[in-house]
C-alpha cells in the first residue's frame, strides 16, 4: 500500500478508504462517457474535518485528489486519472436547518438536488434549481459546475441560489463563509470563486441555499413563430407582461421538433401544419387564474402577427404531452450517435448562428444530420450532430468546426456543463489570454501544488 493511502486509512479508518477491487466501477467515470482509469483509492469522509484531513495529507504528499459528487457531470470533470485519489462526498448528506425567516436551507454538499427540492416544498418553499439528473446529482456538484437547468430564465443558475458556502482548500484549511445574508459587501465575494470552479480550487462541504416562495399556478403553451427574431420578440413581450413569471422558454427548430414528435405518444404534431420555429413556454405565477392571463397574452401576440399558432395545455396530461416533445432529448443517445454541444451566444445572434452552422456543416459534410434546440431566454443553444451521418469524421473535428464558429460569434463553448477535460483544449476559444492568466494566478494562490482535480479546466501553459 502506498504511504499516502496508508496515511488516509490510519486517519479515517479502513471503512472510509476503498482500494483495489473494493473500488466499485461507478467511481471510475461520469455520464460524459469519457474513458476512465483506476484511481489509487477512494476516500469517503463523513465530515468537513475529515475532508480537511484528507486534503492536508494529500497536499503534504503532493497527491492528486479528484472531488466526486453524484457523477452525473457531462464534461468528464470528476473522472480520475490513474494514480489519483477520489474524494467522494456521498457520505456528507443531510439538511442541517431550514430557516423560514431568512428563507434559507443549510445543507451538506453530498445531499442530492431532489432531496433539497422536496425538503423545500415540505417547508412551504421552492428551491429554484432543477435539472434532469436531480435524483443523482449533489448540491456540491451543482455548485462546483454552476449548473443551469430549465428554470434559469426565471431564477438564474446555481450561483444565484447560494448565500453562504463552506469550502476546504488544498492545504486542508476550512474556509467558512456560511452567511445567511442577502447583502454582504465585505470585500471579495469568495463564494463565487469556488462556484463553477469544478473542484480545482477547493472542495465544497456545506452551503446556505436560498429558498423562494412556491409558484402554485403553472400554464404551458406550444407556440409557432415565423422566424428567430419573432421568437425573441415574443419572449420580450411576455416578460414585459409577466416579469419573472416566464418560467421556461424553450425553442425548437423543426429538425428537433420533428424528432421530438416522433417519440411522443401520438407521434403527431399538436398543430395541423409545419412551422419554421416552435417555442414551448411556461408561465409560473402565484395566483391561480386558470391560465386566463396567459391565454389572453398569447392571443394579443396572435392578433399582432407575432405568433402564427398556439396550443395552450388544458390539463396536466396535455402539459406533459407538450413537454414530452422537448424532453425527447433523452432519446438522442439512444437513437443517434450524438456529438453534443451546449454553447452560449448573445441572444440576438442565436438565429444567425444556427443558419451559419447549418451552412458550414452542409458545405463540409453534405448529408449530415443535426438537430437544434435551446433555452434562448438564457442565451443557451444545444446542437446535436449524429456521428452516424458523417462516417469517418471524428468528434474532435466536429468540435473544432463548431467551437471555431462560436469563437467568431464571441460566444461561450460551455453554457452549462463546465470545462472538465472534454472542453479543456477549447477554453481559449472563449477566454482571452489575460483571463486565462488570472485564472492560473488564482489556481496557483489557492492550490500551489496543483493537487486539486489535476488536468481539469485549465489547459497546460
Ligand atoms: P459530478 O459529476 O460528480 O462532478 C462534476 C464536477 O464537480 C467535477 O469536476 C467534480 O470534481 C466537481 N465536484 C463535485 N462535487 C464537488 C464538491 N463537493 N466540491 C468541489 N467540487 C465538486 N447540467 C446542467 O447544468 N443543466 C442541466 O439541465 C443538466 N441536465 C442534465 C441531465 C442529465 C440526464 C444528466 C445526466 C446531466 C445533466 N446535467 C445538467 C449535468 C450534471 O447533472 C450537472 O453538471 C451537475 O451539476 C453535476 O453534479 P454531480 O453531483 O453529479 O457532480
């Protein structure tokens, strides 16, 4: 046994350090599908003090440590290289406190998102973050990746749901900023350094989360518009009318819409005709008017010619049927050999970007198949290219073509999932040399021996 592993066993006990065949396959990879290697050991601390002990020992031994949450990440950020030690947060589970006056919840980092959502609801509040992996992903992982999800247009990203944070830094120091206050302008806001840092600057152990009042009334509609600019016009008109009651604004280009419809129960579009662009819209408010205000606002847009057509769900079953078209994303890995992109662009540019992307792809790979959809209210576009439609072309080649276009549009190569290892070669497409230099300076200051999540996020100099 390597001395560092023996030191961890001595400090934490044999039950908290797995080695060799005792390391289950789930610790070796995440949902990104990236190839994995065997770690030296998996440490399973039960408290902040134990996390601090692991990092202190590993720092002294210059041992690489890979933080692991629910392992649902899609950028390969939690995958160990051989010789790394994984530090799983799975035993640091629990809600310490719900404070109704502050509207906060204090949680341990290994608690799943779904547990947090359910506890918030039981206490008469809502936790605004939501995403498909809710049952497995952990709050620590959500914060480390600054997760987005389906409600960003209304409530912002994971970053916006946090008031306080406790982090263990590389040398084992515990940095506690567990504030419950909304206003706190006392120097640098350290929590934001760690949120989105993908485990490269510190390990998140606890958090004070913001809770929101429950939005009891939800209305959903599928709308058809003539072009992208009309979709943006519709979004802004609805926001002018409803403010942050606009809870989702999902755009689907016809290729994705047809794919989604083909997996719906009826396999038929809710419209009698095909349209250039579709928007699935949710209005989530506090007073239940039976959807009247929403229907009236859509009617105004219909009369103004902004909308070509609209179907408003009249029941929970109809709402689910409309969402099922958008949620056909789950079928992408089943039916295609997907090369996925999750990029951000200035909202006014997304339509032109999609046109340019189609043109570049068609010129380079005639016969390719790609689908386009996104949460345009938060500047997020998803593109999925079917690898089977471009035989002999590597995913890296498609990455290069698409990310080059993103760079030309001054967009971001990663809207939601972080950089991890998969997007690391392209970080410079969205960040300037001076931004990268500051990131490296921060990394050197907080983790001078570079033990935390080695080889992730920052490309080699
Ligand atoms: P992991 O995958 O375990 O780790 C992710 C990164 O965070 C790694 O770099 C890891 O080292 C680091 N990390 C984990 N825990 C900690 C910690 N406590 N301290 C420091 N670093 C840590 N993401 C979105 O943003 N929006 C979506 O809509 C969305 N939908 C998804 C749907 C599905 C079906 C799936 C499988 C994934 C989806 N994701 C989405 C991606 C993923 O769920 C998120 O990135 C999630 O936040 C990762 O959390 P996790 O606990 O699984 O983290």
